[in-house]
């Protein structure tokens, strides 16, 4: 069987990316507003300073993830075994999106009226049903993409996701949550808090509808069957896997999987710890919220560049060294953040009260972590056959969600330590990335030099 001439179906990959568009849109709104919402609720409820309730904010942001930690592998395995006229993944995507879209706008409604239990309940419902569609939505890409092309495809999927995140960022700039929080509770407009969530729900529904109309799972599976089989022959797994293999993993592949998941756990400890508390870090330190949106855009530009070139770099030097380079770039950005915080501080040239140097750091971090994300998921599903993609997607997200469950609580407690405060964020992230880099260094590098890829106009040739 031929192992040359692999090409990526860009049209189909961009279409599948609408699933990730909806996912990242939801989480960008969720991660930006919910920590601020919880901080305001808890400070008013307990009459405590903002720094003293951050551990509670971390706990509440993490508790929702516990359910996801348990559910992601379940929905992954269920979708692997699902056979319907809509396909394996689509039923979960449609149901999860529908419930999330209904519940999401009620988070700010309950918050506006000061109903703590209602706010927390809506957050929990959103997370639960988002996990129902997250695993199947992500598994769609490797379902129809041969293994050698998955880093490139994952780059496109992530770009679509970041476009969704950009919509959420623009919403943050248009609807200034700082003005809402600082207004007299009696004069607050509910629409200032409600609009980002409501618009987010509408866009989620539209993205799911596009996916439903344009992606016919069962038809595509038949079309790509032969190419998927060829892709298995040039897999970057330690031991070769057949396309229909349902047996146990080999020892070498197990070691690769555990090392990748272990390193992933620590880089998500760093990345999610920063993202969870970023809005509060900027608001409490610099009394700014619009600047958070600009910072996110700058990081997003760096990320998109990484998504564009991450797959290309991986084809040249292999996924392991591309990913490790991304970890070291991100670590460098955090170390520079620490040094500049204690030397220059927040004085000097700034944009929206945020120092220029922090934007440069965020660009570098965004580029570095995108090299990580564009290659890490393909490395995990490289170690399984087509029969287990949903299950292995579940393993990937179990590691990341476990980190996201622990890191908000741990970092929230560290922020409370005397003389630590908000400046502990880059120190904490640096320590996590050091551990992650050391673990990932021992992952076996497998680069099949016999694999070739179509280039130029030939690579753009598509089959509808």
C-alpha cells in the first residue's frame, strides 16, 4: 500500500473547525466573565477583600471540572460505539450545544439578581453539557484525517477555535464589565452582563447548524477509508497499529502515552492557572478590564501564527521537538514576566494601563503554547486505531481537566499567601512548565522519513 502523496482536505477541515469555534467561544466568555462574577458574588456575600475570596473562586471554577473529568472519557467511548444515521459524533454535538445555548445566558441573569445558587447551578449545567459535545466534536478531525496530516489539520481546527475566542474578546471590549461591576447595584443594566452570554449562545447554535448541514459523517468515513489505512503505515507511534485494532496497547506505546499525558497535565496546570485568574490579575492590579481583551487579542495573534506553522515545523523536525520548543518558549516568556515585574514593574509605556512589555510576553507565550497544542492532541490519537479515537480523546481531556480542576484551587490558595499576591502567577506557571518539559523530554521521537506530502497547488486539490 502506498505511503506517499498525503494531502489535507482544507475545505472539510475548516468546516469541522466550526465545532471548535463554538467550544472556544463558550470557554472564552466563561473564563473571562465567570471569575469576575464569582468574585463580586463572594465579596458581597462574605464582606471579604477580593484577594481573600480567590480560593473560593478557584474552588467553584474547579468543581465544575470534576464532572467533566469523569464525563469526558465516558462520552468519548460512547461516541466510539455509537452508530446512527447522523454518525458517531453528531448526536452528542447537537444535544450538548442545544442545552448549553439555553443555560448559558442564565448565568448573568442569576448573578444580576444576586442569586448565588442559581449562578452556580447554571455554570454546572453549561460545563456538563459542554463536555457532552466537546469530546465528540474534537474527535471529528482525526476520524477523517490520516495520521501524518493531523498536526496541520489541528492547526486549522485551532485557528477556527481562536476565531470563536476572538468573537468573545470583541464582546469583552464592547460590553465593559468593569463599568457594570463599579456601577451602583440599583442602576446596573442587566443587558451589559447578559449580552456577551446571549450573543455567545446564538453563535454556538449557528456553528453547530453549519456543522450539521455540511459534515455528513457516514459518507465521509467511506470516502477516506483507504487513505486512513495508508496513514497507519507511517504513524509516529512507537509500535505500528492497524486501522481496526481494538486490542491492548503495546508497552512502548503505553509509555509514550503516559509521558505525553503527564507532561500535558503540567502544561495545563500552568496555562489554565494563568487564564483562570488573568481577568482578576489585570482588574485588581491595574483596575482595567478592556486591557484584558487587548492582551487576549495579542496572545491570539501569536497563537494563530503558531497554528499556521506548527504543523509545517513538525513535518520537518518531528512533533516531539516542535512541542518541546513551544514549552521552552512559553517558559522563557514567564521567566521574563517575573524579571520585569520586579525590575521595571508596571510603569513606563502602556496601552490601556497594561505595560507594553506584558503584550510582548503574551505574544511569545501564545506562539509557544500553540506549538504545544497543535501537536499534542495528534500525538495522543497517534497511539490508537480509528476504533478508539473517542476514548483516546477522552484520555487527552482527562489529563487537561484534572489539571484544570486542581490548578484554580492551588493557585487561588497561593495568591492568599502573605507577600505572594498576584505576582505569584508567573512563578507558579514557570515551575509547572519546568516539570512539564522535563517529563516530555523522555517521550520517544518517531519521525518516518519515508512519508511525503503534496505541496503547492497539488496540495490544494480537493475531493468534495
